[in-house]
C-alpha cells in the first residue's frame, strides 16, 4: 500500500466483518493482496466514488448488530 493510497483513499479504513474477513475497496489491490497473504479472507467492492466526499468504509457504515446489555 502506498502513502498516496493511505492519504487519498483512506486505505487503512476498511470494514472488518469478523476475525478472518475484511471488506476492502477494489481500488486498493496491494492492500487486498497483502491481507490475503496474511491469511485474511478479503472481499473487494468498487468504492471509488465515496472518496470524493473524504470518507471510506468506516464513515459509510453503521453497526449491523448492537448489544443492548450494559456491562
């Protein structure tokens, strides 16, 4: 992953789905390949239009499940 990808595409801002699965923008093939080589299941999707507004996956999603218990 390049510094440019980190800055312009917020490359570290991916969506972790579980302990072994991560959603990565398809515009970041170096990152996707590195994560796959590290043993992660990588799902890629087109995501380039979101960068125009200065956001990435973390800005784009909300929790799918919330634990309503208070510890």
